[in-house]
């Protein structure tokens, strides 16, 4: 078996860990439910996006070519409510939050999906899908003019959320997008316009109205990934009704299996409680970066708890994450400076061991705790050798490239920071400038400062000594 064939994921559908077998060798097609852009994304959303990023990056680490689709829900109950409340057109509201969303994605070093389809730009696909469901007898028109999905017609309804439908009242239906598992009933595919929608509607063959939230994801996922695809991700709160309904719609329309692997991340708590604006523990990424927290610390904190465990976000944890990221970055930087005589066999053994442990752990449903534990054990041991200046240039290079390869999956060290180490030339110039300052040759010191500047190295003389940073363009 090749390394590529050894990844296992916990599939919500079967409630078991399963070996990942893609539909097409070497390719992974995944759909991730994106943001509903009625407000700034909160850190609970970030957790889901970072988890999905880790899935994606691990597949890539193992050599898969990933096609990821993340939809943008820019029309639904909540976006319309926000637009009416703020008294501005829907598009103005959603554009604002889409922009903020892409800034967050960038800040958190989340790899870009191949497609970010917007619901409002896929109305014809949704109408066609509803049409198909009508033709096949799965949809009917309610007395309010909306089109509903008849869940009694889909014999497997409830198979993802594992709900039984015996208690179902025939004909009971729900028009809102979100409701509880106990309230399973016919849901809206196409919502007939009513006053609450204001000027948000499309005039289509289904009537004047707008799509239900669930049909949006069925239509957009199948458009970009095909009628059957490999992986569908989301938060656990998406299992019902959203993903259950996506299955019902898609499979009824195509007669094929919709998704092979369903992956869901657990909730995020803040200081031990469910995040809520009313509790004052509700944060967006910008709230935290505005307080001066490093987005890489946020990222590390989010990914260092296994995705199927509840994550308790605390400021203490964020501080600790910051230190851990620094530890990783410093380790990488130290390796660039290593110039010892060589440790020999022991370093080779340590390197092989950490690589095996890290990869084995990640292959096992992204067992991040075990992977990171192996990595930090390794760092501790190598640091001991670095302290004694025993690691040779060649050994350091090998370790460095392995750590940076791990970071392709983790995404917390990053290239920018890697460049924070100085070239030999710049180091020499700084040393000479110190000498010049020492002998009070200010002219020479200034000249060297300019020379460093030409290399993008900015010098600052502080009470603690000379500090430098690399200017980013
Ligand atoms: Zn969705």
C-alpha cells in the first residue's frame, strides 16, 4: 500500500474510521459549507475552516490533487433579515462580509479553495434541481405557494443524523432554514415571496421567490464536483437538518450516492461556555487581531485540539499557543544557524522516528495531538544537540526541510518568518556597524545602515541593543 492510500477519516455516515479511497486515484474532491454572510465570521466559523484546511493540507501532503469548493451563502433567512434590519440592499450587506471573510482566510493562512460559488449566482442550477425533484414526485407546492420536499418519499431520510421518522406527522412542514432533529418534517426547496423578503426574489418557472438554504449546497456542490464526490465537511450543527437535507435532495434527484465521506468538527466553546453575543464571549478574528493577538497563534490554538473534540477557547490558551508557535519558529531559525561537527547516527534515528510518528498520527483521522507530541519531543532532543553546537550544517538542513514539510500541513511557521533569518552578508554588515559605533565612527555606522537597508534589513538601536527586521514589500 502506498502512503497515499493510508489516510483514515472518521465518517459521520457510518460512525466509523474508514480508509480514504477516492473516486479517482490521486484526486480528492471536497465540499465545505462556507460562511453565511450576514455578519462577520466568528471564531467558531474559523475553527471549522481551519479544520477543513487541515484535511485539505494533509491530503496534499500525501500527494493528492485537491479540488475544494466552499460556497458562500449570500441569500437565506439570515442575510435577508440583516439587510432589512440595516436598511441596505442585500448585496451591500453580503459584499461587506464576503470581503471580511476573505481577509480572515488570508490572515489565518487557510489555503484558498478552487471555487467559492455564491448562491445568488447559481439560481438557474437550483431551479433545475427543484424541477427535477418535482418531476420525480419528491416535491409539492404548499398552500403558501412554496415548494416543499416530501421526506416521506425518500426512504432513507434520516440516515446521516440517525433519526427515526415514526413519530412524523404527515404533511407537517417547515419553511425556515434551521430547526431541530426532533422537528424533522417537509422542508422548503423554494420559498414563495412574502413581505419579509422585501425586494429579494427571483421570478422563475417555480414562481416568484427564492431558494431554500439546503438546495443551494446541493446545487453548487454537484455543479463543481459531480453528482457523487469524495468528502463533505462542516460543523456538527450542520448534520441536521442541513446535510441530511442535502442528501435527500441530491440522491432523490440523481439516484446516486451523493457523498462518500462526511467529516464534521465539534463545537467551539469560549472560556467554557457556548459563545454568545449576550454573554460577552463572542469574538471574530478581527476582534482578536485587533487586541494584538497573532493570527498564527489563533490558528495553532484551533488546530491543536482534535477536530472531533470540543475546543475550549481561552485567552490563556491563546497565550500558550503564541509561545508554542514561537518555539517552532525559533527552532526552524536555529537550524539555519547550525554549524557543528555533526551528531551522526542519533540524529538520523530521531528524524526517521519523528517522521513516522507524525505521519502515522495524521493518517489516523488527523490525530493532531499525537503528531504534535512527537514533533515537540523531537524538537527537545535536537535542541539539546543545538545547545552543545553539535548539529552539522548538513544535518540541520535535513531537519529543517522535514520540519518545513510538516509545516505544509500545519501552516503555522510560514515562509515569511523563515526569511527572518539574516544572510551571512547582512550579519557581517551588522557586526561591522557595531564595531564602527563602538569606536564612535558614526559616519561609517550610517553608511553601513544604508547598505543594510539596500538589503531590506532595517536596523534599530534600542536600550536592549541592536534590533533588526526584514522589510516586507
Ligand atoms: Zn452547506
